[in-house]
């Protein structure tokens, strides 16, 4: 009996205190991993949106430069935002721009020939992609404030931007509301 009295060990209270401390530390790590997971998901969605914007820019760079230039400078271009200043309206191409075009050749639909064979299905697919179950909307904007003079090569470049937003707000995660990528459409003579 005397042998058992001399053994030293942890009491139940000490074991419970150690478990409590370990539990608090585990909760802190859980919160860290949760925020890290949210951050990673947001970055993944921003990367997807950046790639979709670049894809839209590459697609637009392959279209008929002259017809695209005529479209952006025409009164038929889709107005993205009306302007009260002398700089004029912000214009571009939205998923809705060519959706109502069937065989009509007036207004905006008159410019459907800027796309190969006047086929609008590829541009609609580019402007309304769906990735990982999330639907996105892409708007191509003509950035006339970046346009250069003819002497500076402005007659050979069309400054555009592609802005990607999720169709359902908040669906792509916190902080991933929209992504804009800028680029130029080059004239055929310098491609």
C-alpha cells in the first residue's frame, strides 16, 4: 500500500485545466483557418474573374477593328452610363447589346458583322460565362478618354476594358464584387 502513496501524477483538476487551455487554443486556430479559407475562396474567385476578363479582351482583339471602331463611335452603341459632361456617354458592349438581334440590320444589330459571319452566339457565350456554378456578366467598355491622337498611334488602337461581375451579388465571396482588366484592340495592319 505504501508504494501507491508515493506515486506522483496529475490530479483530475490539473487534467481538466490542461484540456480547457488546449480547447481555447484549438478554437483560436479554428477561427484562423476559417478566415484563411474565406480569403482563399475570395482570391480563387478574383482569379477566375480576371481570367474571364482577359478571355473577353482576347476575343475582342480578334474582331474586325474597323467595325468595332465604327460601333463605339456611332450613336447606336450601348450606353453604359450617361454623361452630363462634354466627354460624352460611356459606351460599350453588354450581354444585352446583341441579344434581341435576329435578322434585323438596324441600330445596334447593324454592327453584328463585326463578329465572324455575324454569328452572335460566341460573343454571348463570352459575355455570359458560368464557372463552378457561378454565373458572371462581362461588360466591354470603350475607354475614349485613353484614346490617342492619330499621330500617337490612336488610329491603330482602341482602348477597351472588360469588367466582370457575378450575376448574383455576393455569390463569388466577400470582396470579389468585380474585376476590371484593360487592354487594346489593334488594327489589322499592326497585328
